[in-house]
């Protein structure tokens, strides 16, 4: 791959781009033949730059392809033209810069890097549901719906769980949730349900 540049040519970039678009992507030999029969000033200038880029690449015209042919706008030269009654009007003479990139027709296109696989969304872990069948703890004396929910939060779901609570668990429940009354009375009532004596 090789490039050639020609700067500050006395030609409008708009006019030069009309010709540059025609030869972009063409074989160099075909492009030079096409430009030879174009009457535009830009065609003569572009053919020189393309030939220079091909020579820089060390390729024959039939082996090279025009990868890029770009025309950028350059500075405008300011001139004055005399007018009537001793006045003068301004004239702008535009310039442009030409950039040509040439490559071998047999060169393989570089493969695009593979896109990274999207990250899989991490599934939110949910607490496994308890396998134990929960009892209606609100039937126990002194335990309402709110307190039954708090017992469930502590892992207590059945009458047996209430009966088998340790003194340490009872103290934690009374301090943490400010249980009204004596929790031991509720445990005694739960024993009645365990023994099948439903009040």
C-alpha cells in the first residue's frame, strides 16, 4: 500500500471531487485510461497523483487498485478586480489538496476482529422456598399476623418449631420484636396444637 499527495492545486475542491468519485475503487490502468479522455482540469491533475502513488507502491498499473481518492479544501487566495468609479471587488481563488491511496489488487482484505460475545446476565439468586409445610401460627395465643410473619423471617414455620425454641431464641425474639406478654405462654399453647388438642 502506498500514497501520494498533491497540495495547494489551483482548483475548487467541489470540481475535483466530481472526478475523484468516478475513479475510487477502480483498477489503476482503467482509471488512467478513463481520465485521459475527460476534458476536466481535475482529470489531468488526478491522473498524475494516481500514477505517482502507483510508482511509490512499486506496482504495475494493471496490478494496482485505487483504495482511496480524497480531495480536501485548501485556503482561498484573495485577489481584487477593478470596478467602476475607482472601486474594487474581491475575488476568491480556491485551492485543494489531493490524497490518493493505492494497493495491490491481489492483497487479501484484513479480516475484521471478531466481536466479543455479549456477557450473559447474571441471574438473581433467590432464597429456596422452605420444604416444610407451614402451620397457621396466628392460632397460637399472643401471636398475630405481624408477629407470625416475623417468626417466619427467623425460620420458624410450624408449631413444632415454636415448641422447640431455645431460651436464647426466645430472648432474641422478645428483645428484637418487643413481644407483648410472656412468650412462654405462647409456647405452652403451641404444645396443645402439637398434641392435637386444638382449642
